C-alpha cells in the first residue's frame, strides 16, 4: 500500500468515526492535521500539506542533507502530493533523486544543475493562476533564477524568462521587458550579482511588483552577493522587495503568492 493510499484510508476511517458519533469534529481536527505529516523514522517529519494550506509547495533543501534522506523525503512527497521540488543539489543528491524518479516512473525537470522538480504521472497540475516574469542580469544568475522558476511551475504560475540583459548593456532589456508587460505578468523576479543594479532599474520602469534576487556573482569585495544585496536594499525605486543572497526559492514563493492573490486564488485553511 502506498503512503497516499494509507493516508486516504486513515482519513476515511476518521470520517466514519465522526458519522458514527465516536468523534466530534473538534476531536477529529487534530487527528486530520497529524495525518498531513509524513514521519520518516527519526530523520524527518515532512509537511505534505504545505501547498494545499499555504499555496507554496514544500521544497527539499538538499545541500546539507544526506543523499539517502533527500531520496526518502522526495519519495514521501511523491506518494502524498504527486510532486517534489529539490534545491541546492550536489552530485550525490542528483543521482539519488534520479533513482527515486525512475522507481516512481516520474518525470524529472531540471532547473540548472542544482534544482529540480519530480512529477508523478498521476499528478494533477494546478491550472495557471497568473504569470511571473523572470529576468537574469547575466548568465551566471540563471542558477538562482531557476529556483524561482521551479516554484512558479510547481504552483501553476506561467513564466517568461529573459536572460543576460544587465546594466552593462541596458538596451538588451527593453524588448523582453516590454513583452512581459504586454503579456500582463503579475510580478517580476530580477536576479543580479555584481553591483546588483538591475532590479532597481526594472522597479523604476514598471507598475507591477518587482522582487530583487541578489546573487553571489562578482569580484573582490562584496563578490559573494553582499554588494548586490546592499545595493538592492538601498534602492531609489520605491516598492522593490528584496530576498536574501541566492534565495531563488524565496523569490519564487513571493512571486507565486502575488500572482495567486491577484487572480483570486486563496490558500485553504486547515
């Protein structure tokens, strides 16, 4: 019996007990909430209801974890939700996730070298709820931007990507940015390293929310993203929202929530 099947059976049993008068709704509520956690021994307690509850899919941060733990968490998410997002993978993590995808006959979508989404054949993808523009100042910023795109895809937001349009050749920006605005994007994520100037430029030109994503790209002092982060925090463009260095997951999550709210999609309480 799969974890998803056993979860449905447990929920059905609780509902039957309510119908028979053995449980009150108040008694059943904590039981149902507990059933939304997949406990993997003493290694992990996976929140399999995050997407349903908050509109943002669970993301497995692979980097500091053992490959075997990442594989087990991905398998639990696939069984319970039909998809799993993974960030900050190393070679061992990638091999483990590939094996899980093959065992589940699931589709593996890579977003650069370090992020991926695993999708089961039976997963019912959310209908597109809004759209997000994704802009990378340089090719080096695409890895972080890939995490943001992964979140958007997993949550059912359409995306449009423009790469290598930074301030060193600002004329490259205008055509793709105009196209995004014509298409009616609900939010724009702008990834930039070095001096981190591009998000401020974009935020000063458009009337949609802009999320600045500083990346650890650059030389010398401030070259690990500090200069880009501080430049975005000190922006002259009112309303620019800034996430932490290389935090594509956070940028994507913010964009998803903006797009979802814009189109009337509300997280479900529970």
